[in-house]
C-alpha cells in the first residue's frame, strides 16, 4: 500500500528548475533512499514534500489525498515530518526544550509525556543530556537529538536529510541502526544520503536523482547487485564510504 | 552618598531594562531595529495621563490599560507594516523610523506641544543606609521587577515563549516544528510593545508626559542593547543596570555630560572589542 | 466623477479665489517667528508665536497696516527650531528666500546667535527674547531685544533676594547650552557680589528627566538655595520635585525664564511652595488676561508669560513699520523704533528703549513667590 506518492513534481528555485517531473511512490513501513550527487535536488525534493518550498507543477499525495497546496502545519498534522540537513538544533535551547519544540503541535500534556518516555526509551543518551544546552553536545549527539525531536511528534513519514553527514564512523553506524529501529516501530522513512552504500543497505527501495530528474529507481537490493548501476551513479566501486561498512 | 548613587542607579536602570527587553526581543525575532519603541512608551504614558490623570481611574488599572493599548497598537502595526519587512534589516529600520515620526506627530496633534503633568499616586520617601528613595520610584522599581519575573517565567516555561526563542534562533526549523511564524511575530511585537507601554505608563507620574518623551528612553534602550548584545535577553538586563549605575555614579561625581559621554564611549569600546555585545552570541 | 477630475477642479477653484484675493489687497507684510514649538521649550515658543499672531489679527481686524495710504494685511509665519541652531538657520532661509519675510522674532539664544550675522548681511530686522549678552554687540544694527535682560533686572532682583531671605549658600543649576552657560556665569558673579556663597554650578542636558544624581551631588554640597537659572518650567518642576523627594529642604530661586505655573504643575503645590521666581507678567492684570483668553482659544492651555513680551514687541514693530512708511526697508524700520517708543505695554506701564546700544525694549519685571500653588506678585523689580 502506498503511503506517500509524488507525481510529476517540478520545483523552480530562483529561476532554475531544481526538480523536473519527479514521480515516486513510498509504500507503508518501508525505507526509501534518495541518492545522487551534490546539487541533484535531493534536499529540494524533501523540502517540497514537507512544504518548505513551493512546487510549480505536479502533485504530492498522502493516503491518496493531494497535500501539495497545504501549509507546513497542515502537512505536519498528516504526519509528514522533516529532520533537516545539518541537524539544525536550536543552539541556545536545552535538549529538553528542543524536544519540546519537536512536540510543538502536541497540546495534550499527557500525550506529550507518553511520547517523551518513548523517545527517551529509544535514545537513552538524549535523556541523559536533557538539561544540557544543545550547542554543547557533540555532532553525533546533536544528530540523535535532531532525530528524537523529529520523532517526538509521531510522524507517519519521517524524512531524514543527510543524517550521517560529518559524523564519526561509530556514530554513522548508530544512525543506521536507528533507522532500522524506527522502521520496525512502524514509521515510514525517506532518507537522503551522500553515503549511498550505507543508504542502500538500510533501505528497501532507492531512487537516484541526477540534475533534478529521476534517473533510476527500484529495490535497493538490485542496486547493490548491479555493478553497472554502481559505476554509473554511485561513483565507482572503489570509493568506499568512510566507516568500513563493507562487510 | 555611595548608597544613594547605587539607589539612584538601580531605580533608573530597571526601567532601562524593561525598555531594552522589548527592543532587543523585536530585533532577535524579527531582525527589525524598532526605532518606534520609544513611541509605545509615550502611548502608555498618555493612557495614564487620560485614565488616571483626567478620569481618575485607579493607577494600576490605568497602567495596565496603557500597556495593553501599546500592545494592541503594536500588533496592528506589526501586521500592517512590519510583517513584510521581517529579516530585511534596512527597510525595517526605515519603516520603524517613519512609524516613530508619525506616532510622535499624532501625539503632538492630539495632546499639544506642552508637557503634561500626571498627579502622583504615591508620595513620601523611605530610607536605607542613609540613602533616600521616593516611594513613587520605588513602586516603579518593584513593578519593573515583577514584570521582569513574569517575562522570565513566560520565556522559560510557556509554549509561546519557547517558540519565540526557537524562532529567534532558527525560524525555518521552527516552522518545520509547526510554528506559525506570523503568530510569533505578532506575539513578539505585542509583548515588546506591552513592555514599552507599561514602562511609559509607570513613569508617567514621575516624569513629564509629552509627545517627545519617548526619545530619551529609546536612546537609552539602544545603548543598553548594544552594550548587552542585540537580541540577548540577559544582555538587556545586565546592560540596563550597568548603564543606570554608570550614569548615576558619573553624573553625581562628575557631571551629566560626562555620564552621557561615558555611555557612548562604552558603546564604542564594546562595538570595537566585542562587536556582539557583552553577552551577545557570536555570529552564527 | 473621477477623483482626478475633482482634484483639477479643486485646484482651479483654489487658484482662482487666491488670485481674486491678491487682486483686491496690497502685498501682505510677512513676519516670521522662529521658536521652539515642540519639546521642553514649547511653552515659550507657542506663547511667542501666539503673541505675535494675536497682535497681527487685531491689526488686520482694524483694516491692516496703513503704509502710504495703502492697507496691508500682516501675515505671521511661525517655524519650529526645536531649540536648535541648525533648525533655526533652515527656518530662517525659508522665511527669507521662500516666504519673503523681512522681520523675524526669535526665542532661543542658540538660534539668535546662529542668525545674528545673517540678519546684518540680509538686512532683516530681528527681535529676540534671548537674554545672552552676546546677542547684541557693536556691529548689531538689525537685532533688538524685547525684554529686560538679566544683566539689567538681575542686580535689583537679587538685591531684593538679599534683603528678604536669610539663606546664603547657593548651587546654580542650568541647562548645558549657550543660554545656560551665560546665565550661570552671570548669576555666579551677581550672587557673589551680594555676599552669597556659590558652592557649585551644575549643567544638565536639555532632554534630561532624571535628576536624582544631580540632586544627590547638590545635597553633598550642603546648600540652602538652589538657583534654577534658565531651566525650562517643565524641567524646573521635575528638578524641584525630585529634590524634595530626596530630602532637599532649602529654597528654590529662579532668576531666568518664565512659567511659574508650569513649575507648580510639575512639582506639585507642596514641593513648589516658597519658590522665588522672576515674573514678566502679572496674571491678575487685565491686559494679560485678555491675551490669555485669546491664547486659550487657539491652544487650549494657559499661556506662558512671554506672550506679553512678544505681543508688545510685535506692537512696537508694526508701529515702527507704519512710522517708517516703507515695509521693505528694515533699516528704516529699525530707525523708526527709536521714534515710536515709549509706548504703553498691554499690561500698562511704558515700554522704553535703553541698554546695550540702545537696542533693548524694557518691559516691567516682578518678583513672584509661589504660595499654595499660586504665583503671588510681591514686588516690582526696579
């Protein structure tokens, strides 16, 4: 069953066409990896889905209903949540306050506490650091807080934009494990990654963007097996991602 | 005499703090240098002149009304004029200058050029360590402290206050959390103007009320905010008390002119040595 | 009808009626007023502008000024100088080059000094209320003073103070500008000459409202007289009140400026009680009351006493213009001032010419003391 469907989506940014007629379908409880070179339009795709940038053509459907004319808040209410690139924590707020901001839409105190318990269960480190100011955390910890902050509002589809960028190898692994955990708990995920090997390993489906167009899509397993694809789109087999993920 | 100077400085500084808080808040959240901030102070004072001075309503009711009137006007002007200039510093500044001139002129047309006197709700003095403090100024200082405490609690523990801080630090990410920036701008402008209106309303019986009364507090707020750091709430508190005390000591020991020069010298030094202010965040 | 069409018609209508007025009357005589119409000095400036306007209206009601058989209306143009020299110069240039005025009334010392040379160069007649002695010197042919300057009335005023109060230790308070400086120097000398002890001179900024530090300093000097000098009435009210609040028990004297009522309003009856002030007008006087009524109609408040001096001076000016028989030659008009004086002040008593270069129009001055919130005139300064 399809949860989110993007059809023929085009986006113009400052006179340039950033996305050209992208069509995608994300099935419920799956992980979709969006890969591609820098500037291929991966982040723009996520920003268009969440409503940060306006699309010029096409449709975005959630449960079959077009949400492309809705505001960010209305899309949030339907469970579309973006964890932005570069973590973007509120630097002077504490970890707890950052999580509270993630739960900004939840006005029910009891529900909020319950969600907080769930989050602290998944992220014990975040719980430990809850009184600390966000800017004092390490990069990996900040990424955990950013994901926790996105997760606290109980998204149906969580979009992670470059979650491993600039992280130590050990943290990269931890983020990867986390994605699997979140998926198992029933949240659909779209993950944008430069580290395509990692992305393919943890995803069910993948698509490759090239200068704003959809170049290829299919099950992630096929990508990993297809040497031609690897060479054409993933930058050759000898460029191993850092962290020694290759088993 | 030292105690008297401390007393004078603290009494003056607390009002600077209240003025500077709103000024720095509007800048922090909307990136607008609101030169019309002093005019909201004036509006608060005129409301007290009307309600308390002329109609004889209870003083604190008039003060609240003054704050609310300034806040409501602030929110209306924010929606009509400032919303479109958010994060656009230069046009925002010019718009605020225009608003300042218009409000001042409206004050002049409505109330005339002469300075008006508001009867004093409190009289008498009290003493501590040989320092004398008039009750009316003391009441103002107590009110300022109460306002500060409420403002602190609001920022620290309310959902809206948290959202304001979040928008000030990263508006885009805040919008990803479902914060409607327009609501926050309105609320921030309203709260800032409420603070300015309350300050003006409280000071109405202490100083004279006239269309130009907002200029001096505005100037002080500007100095305080540069000292403390534009956009920094704690900086506004520290800067306000610092300015109040330095003025009190220098005016008494040397002359008011020396105090004025010193306050701008401090601004210069801070701008050169710590461009983000004493407690300002370093550039993001 | 569309708006543009309406606007055109209005414009045409206005210009036609304007032309018809111009056709029936001779060129009006334009008199400029450059005064602080806003800010702390506004009470002086408004009184000045209205004083001149009231006289002009009376003259016009009587058919205008008769010059060589031709009736001229008198038109008063008032500009705000905000008590600042730069604004005064801008206003003056407008008056001279755009409005075409040959006569200008001035209130502030800063403005008077800034325009002093211009008046001589442009042959424009200036009448000033500035009391600084620098306003009129050897080379001033076009500047007249319209009231008794402190050098003239202060010695007898302070004689009265010496003979009638027992306090002797003085602190002098003045604004930090031209008026304040010259006033402070003069008062210091005169107090000392009369056996007073001058223990401090405090200059504050014009926009200042918090005087607690200054009062703290003054109290440290242990004085029993605070001399408020040329402090504006509204500010004087604040100083008196804040000083009383901080426990200053002594006497207040104000040798300069006017506006004792505004001091009372600012300070409160109790704090202002006993303040000794120079008074330029007796508010009980019938002539003054008539002026006050007119002023109240226009402005909605009681006028500052200055209104008398400006009304009287405007009267001297129009009489002199009439006598000179030429509204365009300010030199002739200046010479005619000598001929028309003395004339009666609106308060009664004579306006005479004497003082520096015989260019000071002397008007009556009184000693006033505030009692129960009212100004009581206790003596005339000889």
